[in-house]
C-alpha cells in the first residue's frame, strides 16, 4: 500500500468540519430544507441558481465574470435574471413548451448562459453542444433527441445540416447579420430587445427532466443522458463540501459547458451557492490561464489533469510572472491525476490538488478528496457523505479492501441520471447487478476507504479528459473511400492520458502512405470533431475479428502494448 507521500490537511474547510462523523450521519433530506421548494415540491433550477439570489438581496453581486481575448463583461445576478427572463419569453413566443428539447451550440460567451437559463425557465430540456463538434456529431445529437429549437452563431450554422433535421422548427442566431428571409431563422438580438423581462419560471416537478448530455459508450452512437431538476441537491451540497464554496469566493471551472463538468460545476454548483463565476472564453494557453487566475483573483479553481500537465510542461519560470496568491483551493476531475502533478502543484502553487471522481451519468461528484482529508496522491479520495461506493465482482458481491473489481455505487442518489433518451435498454445495463450502478471503471479500495482508479473495463477512450466512443470513430473511418475496416483504441500518452489510435485496412487499389493517413485523419476531424480524430493511424492488411465479424479491440490493444493477445479461440482465422 502506498503510505508514503501523504499530504496533510492544509486549510481547514469551513463547512465540513468532521468528514468521518458527517459521512455517518448525513441525510440528503437535510439539504432539501435549504430550498424553498422542499415544502411545495414545485421547483425550477434556474430560479434557485439565479432569481433566488435577487429575491434574497444579492441581486447586485457579480454572478458572471466573463473574458476572452476580445471581450470583457460582468453580469450581476439581477442582470442574469432579467436576461434569462427575456430569453424565456422569446422561447414562449415561438411556442416552446415544457419537455421540449432546445439545443445550444455556441462558444462559452455570456449569451450561452442567458440562453441556457432561459430554456430551463420555460421547463424545456437544455442540450449543450460542444462548440468543436462538426456536422455529423451535431446531426446525431439533434436527430436523436428530436430537438425543436437550436441556438447557435453564424460561424457554427454551416455545421448544422438543417435539411436533414426534420424536428428542428426554429434556429435562433446569436450574431449580427441574420437573414430574416427564412422564417425558421430568428435573430437573437432582435428578439431579446423586444422581449419583456417579466414572467415567472415554469414551476415543474423535481423529477422533471432538465438537461441532456450526450456521452459515448463502447458500442453504438452517443447516448443522451438525462438529468432531472432534483440533481441540484447534489450540485449544491458538493459545491459546499468538495469545492468548499463560500459566499465571497471567486470560482473558476475550466471545463466547457458542452461537457457535464462545464454544467454541473461550471454553472449549477457555483450559482446555486451564489458565488462569482469566472468564465474564460477562447483557447487554452498557459499564459492566458495564469492571467485569468491573477486578474480575477480566483480563490477556487476546478480543472483537469491534461490541462495541469500542459501547465507543468510550460515550465515553472512562467508562473513567477503572476501573482497567484488568491488561490485557496484547487481541484481536478476527468482522468487519473498523477502523483507527480500533485507534487508539482505543491511546489508551484503551494496548494494540494484535490482529485474528484464522477461521470456524466452520475451527474455530480461521488468520490473526492475533501479539504479536511489527508490526501494520498494517486487516490480519488473517499465517497461523498450519503454515497456508498464499493468494489464488486461480476456477480455483485462486494470485494474486500485492496482487491480490484468494478467500481459500483449503491442506488439511488439525487443527481443520478433518470434516463438514457429513448433507450431504456442502455439505461438498464448500468443497473444489471441489483442495487448497484456499475460505472465501467475498475478500481480498488484500501483499508482506510480511499478509492484508487485502475482503468476502464470497456473500450471507452479518455483523451485529454474527453470521452470518445471507439464505435463512433470507426463508423466515420469506414465512410472514407480508402478504408475497408477500422478498429480504434486508446493508446497511453504522457500528456493527454490517452490518444486515439486507429488500425485501418485499405480497400483494393489503395496504397498506404503518409498522405493518405493525413487525409483520413482530416476526414474524421471534419466529420466529427478535432478531439475525436485519431492522432495515430496504422495500416494493416487484416484486422483481428471474431467469427461474427466484430473487430477485437482487445487484440489491437495487446499489439500496441506488446502484450500477449490472450485467448484467441473466437478469432476468425
Ligand atoms: C469517466 C467519465 C464528470 C467528470 C468528467 C468526465 C474517468 C473521471 C476521474 C478521476 C480517473 C476519472 C472515468 C469515468 N474519470 N474522473 N478522478 N480519475 N478517472 O466525465 O466524460 O462522463 O467520463 O472519466 O473513467 O468513468 P465523463
């Protein structure tokens, strides 16, 4: 057992004074009383995250602190309330109703957040789309969810194949030169100018759906993970106890709202807790990031291992140009956080980096290193109070400490996904062992109850913290005229965690070449998204397949790592 290099408690988190005791006595119902709706049962997350702060006298506080290379903007809670009311009224004018799907395909500019809360205020389901998605990724998600409205920008509109998206009734364009000739196209700024700031949010049931995030599995197209308004209970409480948010905090979550971290912890947790939320637009650059921390005097910073490794690679010299003394608490999520990165964080920021574990499906943090806990670098920490995590075997038996198995969580908890959109069978697969949610991660728990991540049990790839399904990439690859068959795996990478590697066999008449590799790479990039394009392509005459024709990614992985290929009895020939 790794008992060396434990990091002692550094700052006393103000709000969770005794983890062990709290873990034993905590009851989620005690959190509900923080919300007025605990009595009526009628709720709207947008009200709790934004309007409530106005009603309680915090309307003039800065809610959104926005900057990108060309824009600087601040919005108070009162302004956010007024803007999102306006947008809700725009949606009402175009007949958007409770339960409808409204997608937002936009960079993280202030209009994103206005639209986002406007959608929730009318009781519709908001679907954020990552701005780097290309045509096919956009099409799959809008088509599967049968969204009726899309909010986007003129730059991104060409990636929306409107002719093929029959459910789409309106496209709202956030930009100046909007062509009004087409009555499906609506100008955001024109409508917002005319819309009233009045109106109450639609009061819904706590179990009504609120947000849909598409995420990848090892088979099939991305699946629509649906979360209910009820998730706010956990967003709020993990915000308090894991992010340690306190009223005067200035918080920065570096994730894009196209992914779940960018909504659960880039939107809900900070604003439910009423803190100032820093949003930085534009691309990643180490200097920009340090400047964002310094200029905004960020106190709580939630980021990801790949970004931290890139900052580490940028060198310690750079850090000396910035005053980062405002930082009180640093957290990470999405991939294994290397002990080396934690040690580096101690050296350059003088702070411990707190790893947290959760998934799109879990909606919120389940396992974490709390401010009040000793950190064992390399461990994801301990379960959140009210959460029971265990390592189980394939029959659902709990395994003793130090044995590797399936990381599973006892059901239910407040932010657990409520449905996979139009796919009850996929939903049930997560709960195939009675009483447990099966994460698909393998891990072990040590004698002190700390959990240690070991890997994925399926073929899902985690590249730079972004989850990519091999099937989606393979399907795109075989659309290329030169590609006969393709198998895709994650290859270990020191900075990105994993990179996507494709094994490709060519059709007759095509010769392997570097130009062809690059052409195929670009083809995937332009069809799906840059992060889904294979960084490495290797041509093979034949790919290992089962007799039923399924490509054996397990064998490709073994080839790549130079490991034994294991049982090949089901191999085709
Ligand atoms: C998968 C979920 C919602 C968080 C962002 C990613 C991996 C997540 C950790 C961690 C090692 C981690 C798991 C998980 N993962 N956190 N602290 N250490 N691995 O959400 O895209 O749904 O991916 O990310 O493999 O299953 P996601």
